[in-house]
């Protein structure tokens, strides 16, 4: 869904409890709770459906030409490489 200003609402596999946003002009993805930063690493918050829904939905976002990832928990700004690493790390469950 495209929002005013050209922002694009995305699906993160978490049942639409949160809606990440793609900012095309800024080449950035913005998340409230699907991702977090812990001890210097960007991490995916764990859910009961992590492997079956969350990871596939978050991997699909790699099709977007983003350069930055902004999160609301921990250090806020990360690069694409940090996002790719987060998808390979175990879910954050604390």
C-alpha cells in the first residue's frame, strides 16, 4: 500500500501487528518492533512463527533497493549488510 508522501507499507510476517515502511527516496526501511539492535548487532525479534512467516517476509524485502534500516530499539540506524546478517542470526528472544 502506498501512503501519502510515497511511503510504502510492507508486510513483515508478524500478522500486521506492526507495519514496516519503505521510504523509496531515502532508500530506507523503517521498523518499530520486528528488528532490534543488541550488543552492536541488528537482530530479528523472535516470534512463534519466526521460521515459517517472519524470516520469509523479511527476506522478501531484500528485493527493495534499500541502503539503510531504521529501528526503534537500540542503535537506530543500520546498513543493508547489517540487515542481511540479522536474517542469518538466531532470533532475539529476550
